[in-house]
C-alpha cells in the first residue's frame, strides 16, 4: 500500500536529485583548490627555504639552567648547508622596551633630568659568520632580515620626557604606542640611539664575531658548519631564537631556525619569584638580612679587637715588670757585723 501511494514517494524523489545537484556544483571548486595546492607544493610557492631540506641545524644544549653557582654555559651550533655558500648564525632575544634616565652633572652631583623610552630593540643580539657580513649579504637583505646592528638601529624608536611606569621584564615594541613622550629631533635621536647601542656592546648583549663559523666540505656535496660560544651572563631567562642563513651572491638561499630557553633554578629562581610575586615578604627578608649582616660584622670586629686590648693590658700591668732589688735594712747590717766579730 505504501509503495502504491504516489504522494508518499514524491518528496523523496524531488529531494534526492537536488542534493546530488548541489554536490555537483561544489565538485568543481574543490578540484580547483586541490590542483592549486598540489602545484604550490611542487613548485615551492609560499614555502621557506628550510622546507627544501637545504640546511640543517643542531643546537646543544637546548636548555640552559642558571643556578646558584652558574658560571656560564658553552653553546654549540652546527649543521649542513649548501656547498659553496657562506653561513651566518644569529642568536636573537625577544623585543623589549627600556626606560633609561638621562643624567646631567650639576656641580659635583649627577642628577636625573629626563627619561628616555626606547622600543623595538632585542634584549640580545649575537652574530656569528663565516666571513664579514657585508661581504655575504647586501644591505637590502640585511635590513629585511634584521641581521646586523645597523638594521636594528633603523627599526628602533625613542621618545623623550617619558611618563611611563617602570616595570620589570621585556615588553613588546608595541608598548611604545602607549608612551606619551615627545619624539626628539633627528640629531638628538641619533645621539640617543648610538649611546644605547654602545651601552649594549659594553654589557656584552650586542656582539658580532666575523669568521667565527668554521666550514668544512662534506662528502655528500654539502658544507658542514660549526660555531661555539659561551652564553653571556647578561642573558636573562626567557626564550631565544637561533637563526642560520645560507648566503650566496648577496642573498639568502636557505635558512633554518630553532629555539631554546634559559631558566633560573634553585635559589635565584626562588628569590626572583619572591621579589616578583611577594614583594612585602621580599622587603621584610631584605631588612632582616641587612640587620643580621650588620650585627655579624660588628661581632666579628669586636672579636678581632679583643686580642689587641689584652696584649696592651698585659704590657701595662705591674706583675709583668721585673722586681727591683731591695736595699739592705739596719737589721741585716747588724747581723752581718755580729757575724764578723764572732
């Protein structure tokens, strides 16, 4: 009876052709997208040079722990690059903002007269290359990838008369948008940026080491590279990025990146957490430690003064002086005379 009823079968007969018709319309765009994806993957469109397998990167260690007795850690970066190419290795920290005080001498005293807001600067920049950087890459490539101090300087920005609160830790360069300071004139701005970069060089945070990457030919038609360095003590905890570039003809032919972390462990980590999250407890402990140190130094100084005072007292006491000879009395003289007459 249900099969003989044409009204019951009519909706199903009308719906099924429409559904397949919609799928047929979508089949064409889907095939086009798949074809474009296959062509892009085969031709390398949209891929970085690292995905072609032209350069490899090995980083040891992948994590640095700074404890109480930390004296530095040796870092090794090595891998393979295309034959006949130069190699540039960059160790870069995250961008941060820094607020510095400008001092001026008033008589014998240096006073803070202004605050400078600097942004767009990496907290650490180390460069290692197989040859001089300017001979490996042209200026346009250096500026594009931010591969030397001149390129970093072009990206930096500064403001004077800053009123921003001073906070700990690195901040993104976008924080400069919140600064209500005034942009300095061109000449004064160049002086500020040059002074800041000179300060970073003196601290060891910005360093360049030309011809510090050793190259050796491999049997498989590639070039093996290696560089080693001691992690600077100024490098704070955080995440850092290692970038390796294969250079030829003034341009980058391949690149690879890796990241590693620097963490504080033990007593330094406990103190940093206490100072950042429990400021009142940290302040109280600092006052108690200062008092104990003062009392301890006073006790040691008093103990060292006691032997000197005792030696002076011994020298001044009459018991230590030799006894003077006693003159003979009249009784003794009489006894001697009586003995003589007898």
